[in-house]
C-alpha cells in the first residue's frame, strides 16, 4: 500500500461538499507551486466553499486515496465515480 509523505496532520484543501455533504472525491490536485494537496468533487466550488482539513480526515473519508499517494507535484488525478479507477495526468 502506498502512503502519503508527511504526517497525518498535514493541512490539505477540500470543499464543504466533500466534508458536510458527503460528496465523493473525484479530482485530486498536487499543486506544483507549494506542494499543497487538494481533494474535491465535481461540484462547481467557489472560494468560500473551500476548507482546510488534515490529511488524516480526508483518508478516513476515502481510504482509496492511498492509491495515488505517489503523485508528484504538478500532477492531478481524476476518476468517473467514487469507486472508479484513478487516472493521473500532468497539470
């Protein structure tokens, strides 16, 4: 099993849709500029919809995210549904 680098308290971005409305995470960005991780659904999110949470919180919502833990900064992963196969691409 792959593991994310850093500790479980690493701050990551997500949206209120994922956290409060249990929407599936279907897009993950690993930002090149700052190395920040972003875990979002397919909703049209505004800046006010974003939340900072711990990596541990995100992994507890969706353990399958460990499949893409080795993504490099400057890449993103996408899947069609919450149980779909991840496809990793360069940003």
